[in-house]
C-alpha cells in the first residue's frame, strides 16, 4: 500500500456525544490546541442530538472542523468508535491524535506524540488527573497498578492513519474499545509504544459518573480472562482469611497492592504527577475492583452484558488470537471498513 498524498503535522480528532452544551472551558482548550506546533487540523466528530450539535456549531472556534458521524457508522453500538472512524476517514494528515473530551494536552506532549509516531504506528500516553478529588485519587491507584501490569488505558492515542486503514478499521460493537484498537493494530502488523513518562493531563469525572463506571470498567476484564479470574478470586480469599482468624493475610494483600502501586508511581518519573496518596489508596481500589468483578459477572450471567449508551453490550473485546487468525488469512472481517471518502484529502492505493 502506498500513500499518494498526506499533509504534514497531525490531525487532532475529538469524538463527542453529549446531552449537554459543550463547556466554555473546552472551547478555550480547542482554541489553544489549534495553535500548537504540529497540529495542522482539528476535527470534532459530533454524535450529539441536533440541538446540541447546532449549539456547538454556533460557538465553535474558527479552527475547528465540526462534522457529524458518518451515517453508515451510526449503527455501531460503541458511539466513540463511530466518531473515531469518521475522523480517520476525514483526516488530511497521516499522523492522528485521538482524544476524549476530558483530555488536556500541552504543547510538549503534542510534540512528544508526534516524535513517537515517526517510529511507531500507535502511541499510548499516560493520563493523570488534575485536579485530584478523592475518587480520582482512587482511580489513580488503578493507573499505578496498570503501569506495571501491562500498561494503563488512557483517553488518548497517537495513531498513524494508514496503520488502521490497512486493518479495515476496528470493531465498534465492543465495550473495551481502546483494547480493541490496540489489538487490531498489533494483529495488523503495527508497532505500539507506551512511553511511561509521556504524561497528558485529564480532567476528573464527577463523583456520580465515577460510581456509574465501576461495573462497566470491571466488565472490561472479560476481554482478559486471566485478569478477571484474579479479581474474582480476591474477595473469597479475603473472606476466607478473616473467617480463619488470619487477618495478617489481608494486611499482606494490602501491602502487596501498595507495593505494586508504588513501583508504578516511580516508573518513568511518575512521582512528578502521581501523589503518594494514590499509592496509599491502592488497597481500597483493589477491594472495589474485586467487588465490582462479581457484579460484572452477575451482569453477564443474568442480563447478558452491561448497559452502554442505551444498549447492552456483551463482548468486551475481540480475542487477540482471533484477530491474528483473521489477518493471517488475509480477510477484512471488521464490522466497518475505513476507506477514503470524498471528504478526505488523503488518497490511498493498494500496493
């Protein structure tokens, strides 16, 4: 495959779908991002209701291209994937910066992603919360543990456009869309990097949104059965230890959790953005995840999945082995295929 024409720099792609007006703070941020070196284009792909869409259109910064989700992607269960795929189609740059609406890049982080994309197809930065209310501190403990157990899952990625195009897109009917994207790029022969010191700020969710995400995030582990089995084992182990009058086992589990989290905090100079309080919160997060894993299992058995944007999703992500078989056989079996459209300035040919 050869690329006939592509703009230099990066296209910043922000997929949104909201029931509320876009905040003035986000509008100001988009204006700032559009001025960063390396950002040649800023796309907002908007799947919001008509009145919200029109409100943003009237208030958007001049540098923003505001587009609806492509109609053939509206049937995808995961609206974020539909927004991303639309943005990939419409982008005029080879390098893409995908970001949720709570991600806040600075110029240095944009440059770092751009440099990494010169060597890799997919760049996975590390998010950190600022400000840090109690629930964001608890969720930061998750990030610290993830940093030493396979990598954390941010709300942003750097991506080479052709790397996803040659894969035929990625499945938009799964819950854990970030993992699906990473697995698809890898299966298609792409190279990923996870720079542990590439930090990108993220705004914390509201407390109510945090609690609403507990079971859904635990359900993601159905895509990684060994991790799910581990989380399901912790609660019975703790109850057994207490019933046997062996509380030292519980304390040992707490100490291990804090130890792992502290290793993650110090990795890649993480102490610059991660407070010690997040390490201390690790046992509480482990307890929450252990309980949520059982609730996720119940949702799977009783309801067949978890609710997401008005639907109920059963699949967390496609197994890596299945994706590898698909690409080894030379088939394009994703639910939607990314191809250049009339609105795109990139033209690709097979080669």
